[in-house]
């Protein structure tokens, strides 16, 4: 899983401990808070998912 949020105020690090506890057996990486659509492509490219 690649979690992300679109909140303009709080950061995703506040939620990650709860999120990780709820999906212990899943591979989780690359979390990010997105504040604008211009950040999405660079973020996904940086994950090197071979899409």
C-alpha cells in the first residue's frame, strides 16, 4: 500500500502509526501528503513502481 492524504493542514505522519497498526501484514511505503496536483507525478515517479 502507498498511503497518501490531501489535507492542507495536518501531516500524514500523525496518522501513520494508527494506519500501520491496522494493516500489519501489508507492505506499506511511500506515504505522502499531497497539497497540489503538481506533486503527484513526481511523487509516483520517485516510488519507482514501473507503472
